[in-house]
C-alpha cells in the first residue's frame, strides 16, 4: 500500500560552456533551480524510509490477534504518528519545489534576449519545466489524499466490532488511490527526463553557435 518515490534526476549543468551571455544566464538560472530542489531530494529519501518502516509495522500489526489490545493500540498510535511525519516532510518537499518553480520567470526573461531559434528552445524548456512542477503539485495533492485514507484505516483497526468487509472496503480505497499516486509519479519522472533532454539539446545548440 505504501509507495516508494522514484528518484528523479534534477537539472544539472556539467559540461556546459559559460562563454556566451545567454548561456551564462541560463546556467545561473538552472543552478538556482537545482539548488532550490535540494530539500525536495532530501525529503524524497526520508519519505521513502518512513514508508518502508511504516509498511513493516503495518504488517506486524495485521498479525496481532484481538487479545493483543495493548500492542494493537501502541502500533496504531505509531502508524498514525508516521503518517503525520510523512505529511510534514511532504510539506517541506512541496515548499522546495515551489521555490524552484519561481525561476521559470527568469528562463522566460532570458528567452526574450535570445535569437529566434534559441528563444524557441528556451521556451520549450520553460514549458516542460512548468509542467513538471505542476505534476509534482498534483502528486502532493494525491499523496495527501492517500495518507488520509490510510489514517482512516488505522483508526478502524482499533474499533472493537469493526467488520472485515469494512476493512476490506477501506483497503480497496487505499489501493485505488495508490494507483493514482503511482501514475502521477510515472508522469513526473517522464517529464523530468524530457526537461533534462531539452536542457541538454539547448546547451548543445548554444555551444554549436559559439
């Protein structure tokens, strides 16, 4: 039920010449975007670790019997705390990506100073980068929804007379929402590859013009 975020490469600039003014502007902007995403990368790793630990605890909890009341209550509390911790890291990741997105405006300003061919490539990169950040925003929305359903499931585990059908229904909701989250992650990673390919092609064009 838990998801593991696929680590997506962020914008890098190794091997780029810094000679031309346009190239320097682009390099500076992309470096700032990359730096802004540092917290996003850090929180991805932490989220993945929390998810693995929570999944292990969840498996242990599901093996308890009705007689293990104290242990069940303790585990449910730990599971709930874990979901809250994940949301805190998600908020930090979201803030990091929002900060990075602000540099899209600088890309567009650089495009205004470039020749038509390079301008077109910069704007194409800008559009793809914007779509990437929008996909991350969609991911955070869907992830929050997933976490909320998981919390509801954990709360049901402590109810004395909860029916198996009720638990199964909630588990189905989790699986359905997890599918949505995974789909968004796949789209985000595909868009990240597209952004990096466009960035590489742009700098290759700038180097060829020197």
